[in-house]
C-alpha cells in the first residue's frame, strides 16, 4: 500500500533528528498548481508554504489570502524573493532564490525572528552556507523534474539519493529534497538525512 507524502515526510523528518521543523514544504506555482489554496487545505498542521508566483497580477492580495489560510491551519508561510512583501504581509519568513543567498546575513541581522530558507543546486558550494544564518536549504533537482526539463533527458543532471546523503552528512543546515519528489520517489529518500521534502506538482 502506497503511503502519502505526509506520512513519508514525517518519517524522514523523524529520522533526520531535525526537531521542530516542518516535514513538508509546498512551493506555489500558478501554472503547475493554479489553486494553491486547495493544496494548502490538505497540508498537515506544521507544514510550510513558500509563496512564489513572482509574476502573479494580484501577488500582494494573494499572498495576504494564503497567509491567512496558513495561519488558521498552523502552517508556516514564507514569501519568496521579496523581503518587502514578506514584512508587509507579516509572513513567518522569507525564501531566497540562489542568486540572493549573499543577502542572508543582512536579513538575519535586521530581522532575527524571520525563518530564512534558500534554494540551492548541485553547483552550489554547500560548505560556504554553514554559518550564514540559514534555517534550511531546499536542494534541487534530486530527481527528474519538469521544472528542469533537461533532467528528463539526462538523469545525470540530477543529484540523486546517494549524493544527497553525502551532502546532508557534510553540512550543519537542514536540507529539504526538491525536484521530482512525489509519494513514489520520496520513498527513495530514506536514510539520506533530509529534514523533509519540498514539492510543487507532487501534491
């Protein structure tokens, strides 16, 4: 019997030893998931939502609406790539695209209570991220994913569970597996040390 993502992510989180962190993260995407509120309604308490949708015509209004849903359900709400909006909607934190990682220390100093995550890829020097003040890293692409079409043709461009395990062992920041994660591929993450999973279409 197949388990759902919530069940798998809870086990991964428990195995990792990273306590008091969400086991699963949903990243919004207007094209892949046009009704993010429906996904959020089905997330377990304690999960996390990262609001992206950078080009949404009503980004401010939608961020307020989704933040309110998250607050009612006990789900952390982060805004991606926009500190001004994160503060405006009283988000729990901010998610930084890879090109914004150098802003971590400045944001941490000004807003010490914000939960700060960042996207990283296999080319990132993970060792440099220790001590930067990040609360978690979303590492991608772990598996083949439509978000990175090149991985559908060349599996060698993915990180894979083996390399993921090595990365988790070498860094003191919680890592979430992102990219092609669903209730089938997530089972392959056992023993890697990830704090949980992050997904868009996987929900």
